[in-house]
C-alpha cells in the first residue's frame, strides 16, 4: 500500500470511527448512561492487518476476529507492523475444541465459550501455554448465550449458563468476565438483549467479577446499549463492506 493510499484509508476509517462513536454516545445519552461505560470492539475479520494497524493508530486497542486460522496470521502480521503497540485480541466466532491450543497463543479474550467441553479444552490449552511461557496470564472468557435455535450460530442455552459458569470458575487458568450474544436474525433485538441483560445480572450475582455484557453490532448497537451492553462489536460500520482476504 502506497503512503497516499494508506493516508486515504486512515482518513476513511477515522470518519467512520467518528460516526460510530457519535452513535454510541447518543445511545448512552438516551439510556441515561455514560459513554465510557461502553467499550468499542473493532471487528477486523476479513480485513487486512494494515486496517487493524490503522485502527490502533486511531486509538482502538480492542480488536476482534472470528476465524482462528485467519486471526493467527493477522495477529502475527500486526505485531510486525506495530511492534510497540499493545492491543487486546478477542476471539468472537465459534471455536472448535481442536483449535484451543492455537487460539490461546494469540487471543487475550475468548467471547464464544458455549459448552463445558470447550471450556475444558481452553483450560487445558491455557495451562499448557502458561507453563511453556507462550502467554503471561490466564485467559479471559465470556459465555456465549444462545438466544435462538438457528443452526450454526453457537451459544449456550440460557438454562445451562449457570452450570457452564461453575465449570469455568473451577480453575484459575480461565477468568469468567461475563456474557456475549448475537441477536437472532429477523428477530426483535430489544427482546433478545432484554433477555441477555437478565441473564447477565443473575450471573453477576453469583460471580461479581463477571461484569461484561458483549452485545450489539453495527445494525443494533443502540438497542444493546439501552439494555446494558458494556461492549459493542462493530465491523461493517467501521471498515465498510467485507473484503475477502486469504486466511
């Protein structure tokens, strides 16, 4: 990418970032909340590491991916592009247990834990990575709550959240931070996020450190903020239409 192209792309992303922040600020005002209560997580899936670097240059230090194979290479490339820039990488997509050993080497947070078996795989992988010096601290995790029955979207049934939380907190290698969910396609996001908010409150009563509620994307972040989201996951509104890149 030429310097001129890089500056044009940076200006484009900066304008999109301004618009997204204005939306979040307005949603917070409407909900009687403070903007600093809602973290902006930039979803860089299908976009190149150069875009992730530009986001970091603009002050966004929380970045997310949803495919382990794509993320692995992108995180490594980002580290070469911005070796002195500290960011936190989130895994937000469905994760197979056989990818646990790989994901714990680059992810600071896994938001898509939806089963006891996955939690155990991540726990074992994290313990091994800590012993090997491949990571310096336990893995932060969120329970992905399934708010519909759509196949392939993942998510722990609401009635199983308590049991999964108990399994996650049995060991010190994982740190339970809260819940995550995706609103059902074609459904009412207000209904979905109201349900998630109730689950989040009950979880925090048992686990006071589980304060995070990751909910809301480009199309429904206002609804999520109204129902207490502490983190909105935004990709399209920041980076534009999906760009296909090699994993």
